[in-house]
């Protein structure tokens, strides 16, 4: 059973997260030749205050 973990900044709506899970599941299923029902996707949404870029919290940088 493939498990895909994705770290990303929090703030995306549930429809966007649903589309991401579906798209990743389909690609993994096709690439590994396993049923999409066996693919697991875990989204780990992290606040920008807890994500550092160049020594600063992402919330304090120009990164989107």
C-alpha cells in the first residue's frame, strides 16, 4: 500500500485539497500499477509561522 505524505502551507479550501488527493492518488496508482483504492495520501498542513525559509518564518517572507 503506497503512502504519500505532502507537507504544505495551510489555507487551501477543501475542494482544492480533494483535487490534490485525487490527482496524486491517480498518478501513484498508474505509475505503480496498483489499485487507486490502495493508495493513501496524507496532507500535513503547516502554518506559515512554523515553516522557515532563509532563517525567517514563511509568514515574514515574500514566498507564497
